[in-house]
């Protein structure tokens, strides 16, 4: 059995203890280190080289978006490390920031919903394998905010557009999608723009369009 090395960052002592116990309850997990703020977390990652990082969103020193900053740092410096963000906020903004460069190896869970060992363990195993998990409540919030435009937007996609959106949901770039589907990158770009238009995302910035399209896809395919 392969052991997944986990590092945890949480400034609330009780929550840190609780999540530590949840992690330690699984035989295939090893709690490699804990941290209470962003600088400490980055130091522990450098020292322990974990497979997965579980992090709060708001921690010292600023108490704003340290967990998102940590995920961005990992994408640049340790792209193979999975990240599970634990948040108390359903507002989609944080999830969009987490996923703006791709959803592969990323999970966004709400603290109040991580009530069981199984749910957290499933997320850890999923991101360790490069998959993604988004709490359905967060997806619902995004969908609700766009419901007037959305009615049957996903069902209006052509089979090829649906295929490209599925590849996009794996965090792939246009070039990677083109290679996977054996089409030109220009064709992927054309289909992608059509997807954005059909989902009512034409006026969004490009990164946000990709992320929102992926979240809408996940809401249909992962129980949102």
C-alpha cells in the first residue's frame, strides 16, 4: 500500500488537532508536518516534500487568502503536490482563485461539511492522483448566481464541445487538449470560445471563463 504524505496548515488549534486525527485515522496516510501560518507551511513543505497539502484559506500573517497563495506557490514549485483547501466560505470567488490555472490535483471543501473521515480521506486520495473535488454547495452557489443564463446551456454544447470541456475540467491547456483529441490548437480555441458563449461567459476574463466553465461542468458530472 502506497503511503500518502500529508502536511496540514490550520491556525485554529482545535481544528488542527481534529483534522490531524482524521488524517492519522487512515493507514495509508502519514501526517508529515503541521503549520499555523503561510511561512511555516512553505518551510514544512520544503522540508517534508509531501504528496498532499491540506490548508485553511485564511491564516496568518494577513488572514486573507494564504491558502490560495500556498496553492499557487505549489503549482509553480511543486506541481505534483495535491492541495485540499478547507474553507468556511461558499462564495465561489475563493474556488475560482484556487482553480484558475486548472483543477487537476485540487479540492475545495467546506469545513462544516467535512464531518467524516471518509469525505476528507476521499478528497486526499483524489488530489494525490491528480483529480479534483469541489464541494457541491460551492458549485450550487455559482450555478445559482448564473441560473438565468444557464437554463440548458450545457445541453446546448455539441459533442465535440462537450468533449473539450471534459478535457478542460482535467486542468489541461488548449495545447494539451489539442494533443489529446488529435485536433489543431486553433480548432480547440474556436470550440472553447463557442463553449464560453453558450455558457454566457463571453464577457469574463479568460482565466475566469475557463474556471467557471469547469465548475459548471463539474456541477453536472460530480453531483453538484
